[in-house]
C-alpha cells in the first residue's frame, strides 16, 4: 500500500464491491472452486467478536429494555403526535444530513486522493479533528460563527452534521479512489470525455460501493445525534436519542424510553438492511486497482483552479470553527494574560485527563482492533453469516448512549462480571462504538488478500495459525493501523456513553471539558477551549504519525504484478 | 472484579494491565482514594495522609460537577476511612435515576447530590437508601430536615436558582435592571432573557417551579405565554444558556438576563490564578429564586454502613460545611458554619425564596413540564 | 516411490470438472499435463496439493494415503501461475519461508537460500524487495521458494504463462535444466505443447487421464 493512505481511511464498504479481490479478473476456475470450499473454515473465528457483542452490547441492551418494556407503552408512544414528530424529524434530518455530507464530501475526497498539493496530508489529518471534539465544544464554535437567523435552527444542525461527518466520506472514499487505476480516467479522456464527464460517468459509478460503505456510518451518527441537536437545534427539535435520554435520566419514564429504544432499533435495523441490500446491488464487478496512489496533475487552468478552490474551501471549512476555539482559549478575562487558561490547565487538569484519555483510548484501541480484526476475518470468510455480524457490530452506533451506559451499569453488577465503578467500563463502551470502524478499515484489505497467497504458505508447510501469523497479519498490518487510528479518534472524543458510567478517578478530556463548562466563568470557558485544542492537536499528531508508518503493505501489493503499469502521460506514480 | 469468566478475561486483562500503572502514579492503592484529582482545586495526590493498610475506603457517588473538598482529608485523618469520589452522572437527574436503577447493588456507598426536586423519587424508591439520623441533625436547617421525616437522606447544602443579570450591560445602556418575575415580561426587557428547558435541565426545572410557586399551578402557563411573547429564548442546558447566550458567558452571547444560580456572580472572583477580577459583572435577582437543597444518603447494599454513617456525619459537620462555598459554590446547611465574605457580599441567598413541596413536585412535574413545553416550544 | 491420484472427481456448481481421473508419477519423473483452459488441470494440481477436497478419489504417496492430510503436512510444493510471492518479505524471506515453517536453524536457512539463489541464477538478490523484480526474476524466486523445503513432488501450475515469447523460451530451457539438476519429481501443467515436450519425460493430456475414455 502506498504511503499516502491516511490512518483514518480505508473505510470502504463492508460488503464492499470492487475491492481488489474482484480486481482479480483473471481468476482461474480452480481458484474459485478452492475458495468456495474455504467458507466454513473461518466461522469459528466469529465466535469471539459475537460473544463480545452479545456480552457487552446485547446483554446490557436487553437487561435495560426489560426494565421498562411494556406493550402498552408502544401504543401510547405511537399515538403521541409529539413523539411521532420527533421520529419523523430524527429520520429526515439524518437522511438530509447524510445526503448533504455525501454530496459535499465526494469531490474533496477525490481531490485529496488524486491531486498532489502542498499541505495535502495535513489537510487530510485535519479533517479528522471534528471526530474528537466533544459536541458541546462544537456547539460553542458554531453558535459563535453562524448567522443570528440560524441560531437554534435545523439548518445549523445540518451544517454541523456535515462538518463532523465529511471526514468519514473524504477519508473512506478517498482511500478507495486513490487505489482506482487512473488509467481508466485516461482511457475515458482519449474517448473524448471531458474531466467532468469522466468523473460523472467513470469515477462516480465505480466509487458507488465505497460511498455506500461509509454512508451507513454517517447515517447512524446523524440518526443518533445528541449534543449537536440539543445545542444547535435548541429544545424545539429533539431527536429520538434526546427523547430516550430525557425519559431515562430526567423523568425516569423507563417504559417510554424502552419503547422509544425499540423503535429506534427497528428503524436502524431497517435502514441497515436496505443498506446491505443496496451494497450488494452496487457491486459493480472487477475494477482495475492500483498498488500505489497515482496522482494527477491538473491538465487545464480550470482544473488547477478547481483543485485549489476545493483545498482552500475544505481547509477553511474545518479551520474556521477550530480557529474560533483556539481564539476562545486565549480569552480568559485575565487582563494582559491571554495564556491564563493554558497556564491553568497545565497546572490542574491537563496532565491527569490526558493520561486518563490515553489510558482509556489505549484500552479501547486494543479491544476494538482485536475484535474488529477477528470480526473481519469471519465476515470475509462467510459472506452470509458475515453480513449479519457486520450489521450487528454497527448496532451500537445506532443505539442510544444512555441505554448502553445504564445497561452496562445494571448488567455487570455482580460476579462473575462485577465492573461497578471500574474504569474498565469506559474502554469497553468505547470499543463497542469503535469496532465497526476497524471492520471498515480491515475488511477491504482482507478481502483483497488472494487466497492463493495463503495456499502458497500452506504448501510450504505452514500450519493454519502460521499462515495467519506469517501472511495475513503482516499484510493486514497497515489496515490495522488505520483501524486503530479510527478507534483512537473515537475513544478520545467519546462523551455520551462515558458520562453515564460511574467512574472513579478517570476523567477523560471530553469529561473534563464538560465539567469545566459547569461553572460560570470566562476562565472556565477558555480552559475548556484550551483542552479541546489539545485534543485536536493530539489527534492530528497521532494521525500524522500513523500516516508516516513505513512501507505499508496492503491488498493492492498482493496483486501488484497483475495491475497494469499505468504510467500514462499526465499520471505520475508516487514512489 | 475478582472472578471473571474467561471470555471477559480476554478483554479485561489488557485493560487491567493498563490500570495497574494508575495507582502507581497517585501513590498506594489506599491513598488513591483521597487523591482523586479534585477539579478546580489542587490535586492532593501523594501528600494525602496515608491510611492504615486494610482500612475501608468509601465510594462517594455524586454528579460530575461535584468537587471533593480538601476538608475530606480531615475525615480520613481522624477516622482512617478513605473517601473516593465516583462520578456517576452528568447531572443530578442522571445520578439519582442511575442509583434507582442499580438499587440494591449500588455503584458506591454514599450518594450525594439528590435535591428537593428529586427527593420524593429517591425517598419513595424502595431499597435505595438506608435511613440514618445524623448526629448532626439538630444543627442543620430545620426546614430542610423536615423534608425527610424518615431520615432516608440528610440535607447537606443549599443554594438558589435565580435570574442573573449582566450588570455592565444595564449600566452601559442606562437601563434599570429588572427585579421581579413581572418585570421580565415588560417590553423594555424584550428578547433579553434566556432560560433552560425544564425537561432537560435541573436549573430550568427549578426556575419553572419558581414560577409555579409564584403564579400557581394554573397561572404559570399564562406567565410563560407572556414571556414567550416577550422573546424568551429557551435552550436545553445551563452551560448552553450561560456560555452561548448570556452576554457575560464569554463566548459572544448577546442576552443580558439568564437563569443561573445565586452563587454564580462571585465565582469568577475566586477561581483561577491571580490577578482575578475583584468586582462581579453579574448579579442575582433575589425575588426570582427557587430554593434548592441537596442531600446525602447511605445506599442500600453498601457493605460499610457504620463507616457510611460516620461519613454522613462528617458531611453535615462544620469542617466540611465550611469548605463547601469555595469548592462547590453552595451554602452550608448549618447555621453555625461561617461563610466567606465574597458570598455574603455577592451571592446572598434570597430572603424569600420560592418553593414547592417535594411531594407536589413528584406528583406534577411531568404534567407541568408538558404544559411548559406546549406553551414555550410549540 | 510413486505419487498416485486415483479416481478423482470434482464437481463445482453442478458441473463435473474432474470425472474419475487417475494420474501416476514415478520417482524423479517429470510429467507434463496438457489441456485447454477449463479442462481441470489446475484443479487436479490443487487436489493433489490438498488445497481442494475432491468429491471422491484418493491421493497416495506409495503406501501412504495423503487424502485426509492438510496441505502443510503433504510435503508437496506448488508453483503458482501468478507466483504468489509474499509482498511483505524480501527475496530471501520468500525463499526461506518453508524452512522457517519447519523450524530449520537460521544458519542452515541462509545456506540453503544462497544455494537456491545460485541455482536460479539470482545471486545477490536476497535482500531485494519483490516489488523490484522483473517478471522473469519473480518466476525464478517462486521456483526457488517451492524447491527450498525439498518437497516430495513439485507441482507447477502454468508457471511460464504470461511472459513474452523470448523470455518464455529462455525460461523453459532454464526450468528444465533446474528440475533435472535437482532430480525432483514434478507435474507441470501447461497448454503449450512445445513447452510440454521440452520439459517433460512424459507428456499427458487431460483426456489421457479419464479412466473410461482412454486416450483419443
């Protein structure tokens, strides 16, 4: 794989079509027969992630729902016009947000993947920043920037959703595009297609699968939006997530909360099934994939201008709210000392909460990476059962944080698993959310490994575990790092589930930010902004370091010699 | 934590491995308890008095914003009992509801932070608290102790939710600031007030209850209708109201009137490094206050009831009570506790606070919130 | 010592790929197996290597029944048409792979690797990345890798397909010489008659292997 694969990248679809395995056009029949016999073999590996999901998600969820579930609640919930409008609003804002994110994200994704320009990598890492920012901080930045008429309005929600999720599209779709053979585009050009037509009729259709893969994640994020909706939309526009939280933590109306949770789950499962089905249909067959990123140089002035404008707009889009926060960290109302807040956090909160965040993130990354890797192996080996596991692992993303959080509390309160007050709850909760990202990152690469590569090892005397250790693992190393980067970003920024768990001594940075914003002082606001700035710097640093990991190896290398050397004019191949 | 199934082992071994190094950073395992970084105050890590091996460490559950005052060290020094602060919810509602859900198998030993708006829910919830009549009971505010005749919980502190104003704004405009509920619906204050949603914010709930107390259960909706007509802005949480909308929040908010706490004005004067501001830029309006009382109780299922009782007595005792104002920005519940000057000067409690009995709150809260929502949001 | 495949039948998607096929290869014999695409040559190799289970039939090495053995315990080498070199290992790492799996001491692996690099005329290539190899060099590394653990039988699945004519012809000569110098038993699958003739002691077509339909 190329050095330009970003760490938070490669989240190509779960049932992603057009990955390298299909690029293997000249698949021999013998190889196909061999593959058809391999399916059952990986099924047992699914046991571990399935148990993880069942124990730490399914069980708490069921325990929590059983506390409140009453059939009568459904009729009263569905009969309540207020709740019906909440359901309607939740669904449509998620669809519109997702749609807007995709529409606005695809072009920058293409530009970042295809054109080389100064600051490209930095921009790529920067785009992950919204992932680690607690929503309360995002709300602060946006409210200060948006026009007055947009305060507490639906458009404000949509803008923030796009801001937070465009990175998912840019990084996932971008990593796919970067491996798409630019020869295809050159071919279209020789056939008389303009750049625009090439994008419209060649690149976009080929990328459809990758786009769909990330759409599910964006949709789930927007569907279960909590902080953004509360702050930017104001109290008049709650989502189901907000209502479930309110019924559970404020009014202790568990039966309504349970009914709403079930409804939310049903809607999510419905959406995921459509998604799985669409993904299958989007499978477009073999695509010529390249081993390394192939950059274009703009061929016309219009093209260069378009690239430059895109880069600048994307950078500004991310940086303006970020800049606002940094500026905020210097406004502490301490005359003559703009760094008062920074001194304050260095003296008190910074070290401890960074350490807590690092610890939790390390735990979450380990668990999520292990579970994601095992799940990916199982999913890749068993198309049908695998799709089920894949969708199942997505469910925590679509389940309300309070349900998961309280569920964990009331489930693991006695031996053999008594986690009361234990900080271990945090990484476990985070890992539930991060695992599907790891799957997204690992699966395409895993699917891209030619089974014959493993066969070659076994004919050389490698036992099955040796094949895994000596072939799969090294080849997956890069993708695992990518997944780990995602998991780190998720964990560092997670606030929802964390805030519902009983925690002693563990105050992660997002929790420290929330606590600082619990007291009426400009200094506290500046300190919170400073902590948020630190969080952003940390994630950008992590991603830049991960991006620099030497000699990544990935699916494409495996097929290197098959890919034709598309060293066509106007296409230069990076190292 | 001692016995686990092998399945969980896989996931937790790694975590446990990471965890072990934490206690090292804060001294021995027993002192970790007192050494929990207390937000806002200095961290007391290794300087905490060491506790005899084998002694008990109690887990004190509270909401995230609670600050464990340094005075707790005196308790540990005197009794040998450690105290560990366990954060158990972003707000009091979450704290109490999660305690009710985990009743019988609590996350800790003593819960602090249930207030009079949640009191009935907690006290009537079966098997949540073990009643205990504190030795300090006689020294506590009797209107507060009267709220819990069964001694399920013990009152610890009090404060008011009041309308706060940006004094500099009114000075600059040469405008007389509002003083009463009735003032807030006057046209000269149109579009100046931000309040919190009582459905999602305990501050908002307290303020709504104040209007219920003032205008009656049947009249408060009409008052809110007027407020709405006068351009009241409602947001979901206190921090949202204060930092995003209030003109003294520091983030460019434009509204000079906010629902906050009686103790909010002096907060910036006592926090952070020198030089600090010396005069508040905000003030509370004593005619608009709802009295909040916070209680502590021993959780049923605690294994250390005798020690829990000692802790509750300590929380109600003078050293802790006197450390409350500058750590948690609340007033002591003991009349004999001294309060810092900055409080008496800038954070005076209302002489005539509004109140609604916990029983009435429990009975009507959902209906009142529903009325409020219909009147203000729809 | 003889490798025997007896009565091998493979069905895929209801279609008979191999129908009751027999193959016998004597010790040191090089058999070339000819047949058009889709005639099941590669499938037969995979059954012999243990990568694919047949519906019926047995694989024997003398008296030993290999049918139930997994590929890593058969000691049968396979050279893939597309080499399948490990992308994360250099040339020496690829060649030494089988010996490492067998836990051969490191020094011995280095010696053996050098031997094989010499045999395939790639001295000094040990630390090259496999991405830097030309088509012909990659083929030689694949051959050396398969020979390194000294398999009982070497299977070659169209190893010279996809090369340009000149290189192809040159490698045919080299490959034949290498196989003879090593003295290995080999089954070489190809669709190129000339290649088959110049490599093998015995040339068979897939049709020859059908029990019920003796050679046409």
